[in-house]
């Protein structure tokens, strides 16, 4: 496995987070929680970016299906 240095700032770049959110929307568009997230997308992405950069992000619980 090849390691790339200083990749975290690129991953947490707001444009990359936005692109990832729209990729998720294509799959999850019928779910209520997805609609809630996209209702205030810019605010949500800025908040997510801050949590990722300060390493305070906590993922939700996992569901097995």
C-alpha cells in the first residue's frame, strides 16, 4: 500500500466534501435524513469539515442488514 503525505487537507477541502455529498444523494435521495442534510447543505458541510479537521467527528451507529 502506498502512503500519500498530507492527504487529509485535500480530503477535508470543502469542494471535495460537497462532491462526495452529491454522490451520496444519488443513492439516498428517497430517505428523509438525506433530505434533512441537503436542506442546509452548506452549513452541514462546513460543520462536517470543522469536525473532521479538529478530529471531533463521531460516526453514527452501524446497522446490519
